[in-house]
C-alpha cells in the first residue's frame, strides 16, 4: 500500500526532459489534491522505495538503453520494483523501452514488458519526425489513464520511431499519422505514452493525475 504522501521518482539516466516531467507531476498532484514528493534520481534505493516510477526519454532507443545500463543496478531495480507491483509510466522513449527491442541504429533489447518492437514509422508523404499536436483515439472508459479525457484530446508528439506488432490488449490509445500509431500502452502495472505528457497541457496533466490515482493489478497477480 502506498504511503499517505506518495513518493514519485523520475529516473535520471541522461534521458532528457527530467525537470519538465517533474514539474508536471508536481502540478498534477497539486491539482488532484494528492500529497506527493517528486524526486529526480538515479539511485536504485530510491527507485526501490518509490510509490510510483516515471521514466522519461528522448533521442534514440539505443542511447537511452545504454544510459540505463550505465548506472549500476538501476535497470534491475526498475525491473524488480515493477515486478513487485509499483506503478510505472514511461514517456516517449521511456515508453518505447517497455517493448521487446528497438531497431534504431542497432537491435537493442528493451524490458520486454509489452509485445512488439520499436521501428521507424511508415508514413508515406508525411515528414519525419512526427512533430506537434495530434488527436488521441481511444475507447472512453476502457482504461483508467484516459478517464476524463474528451473526444478531442490531443497529445504533443516528437518521434520518428514507434511500436510495431504490438498486442491489441496492450493498446490504450492510438493516433493517426499515415495510419494508426500506438500512443498509450499499458500492461499490468506498467504503462507508457508515446507523446510527451509533460508538454501536452491539460490533457497531459489529466493523464498524470490519473496515473497518480491508478491502482493497477501487477502482471501475473490475480484480480
């Protein structure tokens, strides 16, 4: 059970967007009346004790994976904490790292929490990276992370690679960019957004608030 004041860690591994993610989480907690401390850290002990784990990321999949591996014990601690049920949110490349592997620059293993691989987007006649606001398509009420979002909810995207061959059961929301592109995924207590929630204004704050209130069942546990 989480403590009365939630301990939220934003993982620091040179993945980018750390301060803006921390500010957005602090704002979302305040707006929701949730007492929370938000800490930017690479310390495995802090990750192990956290009530919520947030993994931002920007740039290349391989570089972000290498950044995690460069901090002794960090990747293993994230795995162990989320195995034990700690809610996890990956942002942009942080979400991509949830997949089985990434194909950017080289084939790089991900956490393997969701089916599929991160491959360059196929968007004929459209520029890459996809950059800017795009509408989120989701089934209202299908997942707690989208609670309160309206039918015209938009997220702010900046990416050239996206999840390919993912499982339909893990897909919470898509966006359209030359075809459907996974935008929010979730599996057990682990979730991620391809777009930058910390840059997505009221929509992003609502998703972060939903994450802070989320009480998921971890993978492998009985409901």
